């Protein structure tokens, strides 16, 4: 099964969760969750899994639990497929 790691620039407390686009090599994502008690991290994983058409458990936080710079691990999708599935241009 394919898997990849994806750098994320997370911006919590947005009106809704959306993918903004690429910020260098990182994907900028605005999250409709506060950065409290891991809620933004949970929303990031849930939102990306849904946006990529993957099961909820397919996206996990690799590192950056208390930072806006994060790395998520995605199972069932290659790095080349991510922009295609999200409907955005590649970096």
C-alpha cells in the first residue's frame, strides 16, 4: 500500500477548514478548530482524510503536535496523488 509524508502549515481558528495551497514545500491548511487540547490536530487529520477520499485513520500526525509546522503521514495515497485528489496544482 502506498504511503507518504506531507509537510503542513496549519492555521487554526478559521471560519471553516480549507486547503489554501502550497507555501513552499508545505501545504497550507486553515482549520475550523482551536489549538487547544489537540483539537486542531484532530481536525487536520479528519479534514485531510475526507478531502483525500481516505478512511479517517489513514492520516496521522507524524510530528509537530504543538507547532503550526506539522508533518502528517498518509496511508493509501502517494505524494504525487495528493494535489490531484485535492484539486490543486502541484508545488
